[in-house]
C-alpha cells in the first residue's frame, strides 16, 4: 500500500489524484460518490502522450495538478466518463475497487487499507498511580506500553497522600477517598494537584476494590469500613455523604464490590466465616445472600470485581494461586481463566469488550464477551506491561480524565 505522497505501483492511482481525494475529504466529505468515480476515471482515461512523460517528474506534477483542478471544476464530465468505463468492464487495480456509491455502508476510500485505518485510531491510555508507601510512582501508559512519568502535588506535600486510598471517576472528575493518611478525606484532581474538600466521609475507607460509581453517575458507593464491622456502605453525591440504614449479613473486609445490572454484588472478604460469602445489595440498600464462591480456593480477600449487565468477574485475591478469574452468571460461579501474574488488590478498566487490569507486577488485558453463556466463556489474558514496581492497591484510570498536562 503506497503512502500518501508516494507513487503507487503500475495501474494504481497517481499521487495527485490521491491528493485531490484527501482534499475533498477534509472539506466535509460532501461529494463521496463523485470522488470515488473520479479516482477510478483518471487512470482509465490517461492519454498516450501522458504515459510518455511519466519519467519527467515536473511534467507529471503539472499535468496531474491540471487534471485535479479540472476534475473539481467540471465534475459532470468526469463522472460521465467514469460511468462509461465502468459499464465497459475495464480492468481496475485492487486499490481502486468499484463500490456502489449509492450504498452508504460502502462509502469508504478505496485507497485506504483498513489495517492502516486501525493504526490511526487513538491508542487507549491510562494513568497509573502506584501508591505504596515504599515505592510510589505515577505515570501515564498507552496500550502499546509507552510510559511517561507524571508529577502530581498533594496537600502538605505528602507524597504518601494516596497510599491505600480508593479512587473513582465521578461526573467526569477523578476523586480519591480515605487512605492510610486522613482516612476519611475526599479529594479530587484539579490540574496537577489534588485538592481536598472540607467535607469528609462518615466512616474511614481503605482501597479501591470496595467502592464503585453507580451506573447513572449519581453517586459513589463506598462499602465495608472497619468502623461498622465491614457491613455497611456510605455514598457521596458531590454535595453530601449519606450512610446506609441496612447492614450486610456478613462482613466483607477487603472483599470487592461491583455492578450486577443496577444492583451491587459484594464478593468474599477477610472477615471470619465470610471468605466465600456473596451478597446482593438492591436499590434500597437491603442485602440478600447469593451463591457462595467455590470452596476450592482458600481465601477471597484482596480481590477486585468488574461488573456487567448480568454478570460479574472477580479477579485474583490472597491465597493461591492469586491469578484466578471467576465469573458469576446465571446464578452460579465458574473459573473462566487465570492471569499470568499475581493480582492482589488490583484494579481494572473496561473499554467495550476489552478489560485492562493492573496486578501486583504487571498490567494485562483480555477480551470478555458478556453475551455468551457461562458454559462457553473463557478469558485468555496477555501481558502488555511488566514494569510495575508495586501494583498492590494501585489507582488506575482512563487518561481522558487526567487534568495534568
């Protein structure tokens, strides 16, 4: 496939025709049908004397430019010529394949390879905040593994300000909650600085595996503080913090929560007797028991959850093997895969069917098709980044919400 501005192979388009094509696209893509036919026509109607001047670079440039101008000024002439040549069944280069210009699904440039179009797509990028007290590092990262160091400022210049805090995107803003330092704080990213609100949480909060932004973006739900026996939730709506009236049936210390449709699923935890317990919270804040996690794994704390319409994935956790990917769907649990590296107190992002998750040592991704039945779902992770110093409890969010440039 020739690049823009280079001569293509024989019987393909000349570079001036290509330039006319792209000029038209930039002007609003209003004459897609005519452009497609003009591209095909120009090669089909070259005169013999023009072919003889192929070796004369300057002449080719001048003549091609004149043809391009004429094509724009007198489109009807070139369209009629092109239609005649198509009807005559003349041969065309694979790069100038005839398309039905009346079919809107086919109005694509015959010059652009779909593969090259994919390359032009904006790369998925993330912000990683490794918040461990002994090895904090902040950086942006693309899906291709391109890393750039980031610098943020914190209240009191405390570089451990984010340690063990929870993070969530709420109404387009990145918020952090609690942590080892000021465990009831609420702060948000403003430019390159985290600004703290005067408002505080009702209860202390640790980690990102037990908070979630509701699907309607109306509030952030934070659950299972040590101040209420790891059995209650509180919510933040941007103006106030409210505590739930109802308690869960079991404690879920270091367990994870995630969406299950419009409800919330709490999975596992360190609390005695609750290691395999699963509960569902409805819109009123009431909890009910759900099928237990499989007993084949010893512990289910320090895992993290990713919710979907009618299913939920629980990834990693303490104990062995620390890599499992469990699916809850159709009211039952199933092991559907394993991460390559341990995943403790991890975090995940979802881009359509693609799931990106940061674990203790690496960032991995896999494809999850929630439309399939539980019996046919398998996930096959691949490592995209291995330079994670300490991903335990790291904050991980879509770079489009980063305000530090």
